[in-house]
C-alpha cells in the first residue's frame, strides 16, 4: 500500500513583504488568488483523492479551488498552522538581520531548541507537526493527498521526515516559494521518500509579477 502526499505552501499572502506567523490570519493577494487557480488545474491532473489544509485563511483559500477543481473533499488539520513567531509578526521581511536571521543561524549550527520571545523553536515545531502528520497519513493511508500548509511548516516537515536531513541543512534544502510542492511517498510503514522537492507548478511560475510591485519584493517563507 502506497500513500502519496503533495506537501504545498499556500499562495501569496496579501502582504508578502512582512513576516506572517500563526498570529496573522491574512488573506491571499490578487496574485495569490490567481496562483491558487493556476495550481488547481495542475493538481487536478495528479488525481488527488482529497485535499487537507491548515485552518488559516491563506491556506484555506489556496486549498479550496484545488479541492473543487479535482472534485474531492477538503478537510482541515488545525495543527498544521504556521509557526508562532511572537514579536516578529508584521516585521519587514529580512534574511540578513533581526530575530529570524538569528534563529536560522542557531538552527543551522545545531541549536534546534533556540527561539526568540514568543516564537516556536525547531524542536517545538517538530513536536507539534509530526504527530499531526502521522495522524493524517494514518487516517488516509493509501490515498493521494494534497496538503496545503505554510512555508516554515513545510520545511520543518521535510527536514524531519526525510532521512539524512535535519535543521542544520535548512539552507541546503532551498527556499519554499509560494505553491512550492514536494511529492512524498511511503510504502506501507516504510520511511517517507521524496520524489520531488519544492517544485513550483509551471502555470504558477508563469504568472506575471510587475517589477516594483509588492509581489516582486522578497518574501518570507511563512
């Protein structure tokens, strides 16, 4: 029996220039809505049997057209919500300074318990996400599932589920763009294996992003 999961980051949020954690239940941008529709047609060809998402609005709005286009149920798993980030929420996105840069420096140095005020560490995330993953995949064993979550959630799951990875290889795994999709398979109770990692559907990649627009600005992974 083989279970197949397409682990997907949600489409672009209404303000992609700042950090959005679990504390920010923001909608999609106009581009994000177009991305979700473009992705829906791509996923339909993959013949999923159901779609599961976090209960946050940006994930729900991404998952809904995928489920509707494929004609399959859309379920919710609240424990797949974005990382709690405390005071970082709403701060202008930066990879070079501030609490997120300090956090990544610690995690990639092997200090996975490190966190900043009000935020979840890598260890906290793993402790929340892996039981939810096992619950969902156990309940729907043998199915083909599109699972829509959040950038940091996707990355922590991948680094935790796949052999040979872990927080020290955070940067090596690559950036989790909007609609970046990782295809994971599991035979019976064997280990999870990746057939694809962080692939953006071509129809989503092709959408125009005018230079100087918020959509063309650097984006957080959350």
